[in-house]
């Protein structure tokens, strides 16, 4: 049964994972678990606070009393403060230990030629995971008289990082947040910013990439074993020695290496509309977009129509909503797991992409992102499936290949010729 480990950028499909790297990654995952749990609890409370705050604003517009809601919001503020303290304590406890493990992992990582027979193995996509989506819109006002650009960009970075952490985990979400912070800092430094509208989408894909058939090149696998475990080498030139290891029923392989035989995929989309001129109604725009882009409606549409993605009416509604505002804006788009082919507006052949991209372009990129996500055509690995390889297994595979009449044909891969 394949095991699963968290995403690490040094690991590739059909690549060799040494026991040291695997152990280090699993230790990091264990240390990360309580931190992620505390962060999820804090993010859930913050999301509830945002939702209730918008509900309060709507009730006031309707001249409805909010005394009871104010009392509950006060309790929620206390719960958020407590959750933030718990998260900070968990982070400070785990981070020093994880830093040491990351340094160790970089030291033990080796690039070893894969023993997988690439000519007879194939990479296929199979619906082994689940489609999920998390979509959110938030507007961040910027007051140059009372706020510093560093604090403003950090606020947006924290929001973006939290929005994608449910799919990619803490490490990758920090990188996305850092990228968003850098973009905001550049915009604030170059222009007079009134605020930033942030649209975030994170998805997991049901289609996993699986090596099937998975065929090992036995000689290469033995070579990898001998390189990793020189004190317990296999001698393929000695039939007696190989048969001894193959037929030893009491032998248990404590040492092993693993091969990545599959991955589950995810992706994220973050768009930031940097508003350049004052627009007092942007908060109302953000609230309208929040209701329009309810993730539940996306799933309902998929269930009823059998289609996924942003339809023409949806995109038109968002563009009309933004076009009603008398404002100038710059748009920044950050993606993971999908490189958009549609970025610049039509008719912009003589200007750079950064000058040409606008709200219409952003919605086209979002439309393309949602369609390609539903198709499962791209993505970033978020988990890996592993196949463990031990000395006894290799000896039995060698014997099945070279001593077919003297040894039972035991198969550990998908090779029909073995």
C-alpha cells in the first residue's frame, strides 16, 4: 500500500527518496501538525469575524438593531485573541526544531538516477482525490496618513497566506504571502494607493498523477541499492548470493529506499486590484463580490449543469460591478499550479503585460484557471505516493527475471514480461 508524505520541492515523480529524507520530511510533518491545527482554528475565527462584520453593516443599512450581534462579536474577539496566542505559542515551539530538520534535509538530499523503466512506464491521471475550492474576496483600505506601507503589505500577505494554507500548508503559503507582499510594496512605492481588492482561490484536484504501469529496471534498482547501502550490497553476478537473499523467509528489510509513484495536485489563484484614486464605495463592491463569488454556488452549478468554471454571465456580472466604480487600478495576478496563457487585453501589442493587464484580463485569467482546474490539466504536487524498495524484494525480482524455472515469479511492479 503506497504511503503519502507532504509536498517538498526537491521531490519529483519517479524520483528516488532516501530513508533519511523521508524520515526528515515525516518529522517536519509531525511538528507542523499542531501548528497547522492552531492556524486553522485562528483562520476559521477570523473568517467568522469578517462575515459577521459584513452582516452587521448590512443590518445597519436596513436600520435593524445590532445589540445582540455586538455582544457576540465581543465574545468572538476574545476567542480570536486566545486562538492567536495559542497559534503563536505553537509556532514558536515548532519552528526552531523544523529549521534544524530543514538544514539536515538539504544536507542528505541526493540526486540519484531513477531505476524506473521510463520506456515501459507511463504517467496517467486518475480520479483518486477530490475536487475542492476555497474562494474569498477582501478589500484592504490604505490611509497614507496613519498607515505605513510595510504594515499594509504585511496585512495583505497574512490574508493571502491564510487563504491558500488549507491546500499548500504553511511553507508554501508563506511563499505566496511573501510574493503578494512584495507586489503590494512595489505598488505602494510607485503609486498613490487608496486600497487593494484581493481575490483568492485555492483548489485541490481530483485527478492524481500516477505511474501506471510502474515498471522497475531491476539492474538499475540494484545499483541504486548498492550506492545507498554499501555495507549490504547485492551481487547480481552471483546467482547463489542472490537466491540466498531471495529465499530467506526470516529476513526483514529494515533499510529501504522509496520511489515516488504518484502525486495529488492542487493550485491557487491570487489577484490584487490596486486602486489608485479615492473610491468611497469600494467596501460595498467587495461585499457584493463576496456574495457573488460564494463557493457554494460554484459547486451547485457543477452539480446542476455538470460544468465547472466561471461562466459568461458570472464574469460579466463581476466586470460590470467593477466598471460601475469611477476608479483607476493596477492588477497583479499570482498563480501556483497553472501558468495562464491569457494575460494582456486585446489590442495591446505595443505595451508590456504589466501595462496591459486590467480587470477584464484578470477575469479572463480566472475563467481559464477555473476551467483548467476542472480539467485537471495542471497543478502543483501537494502529496506523494511512495513505493518502498528493499533488498529482499530486489533479490526476488532478480531471481524471477533470471531464474524463472527455479523460482516463483513474484511481481512487485507492473511488468508483464517478468
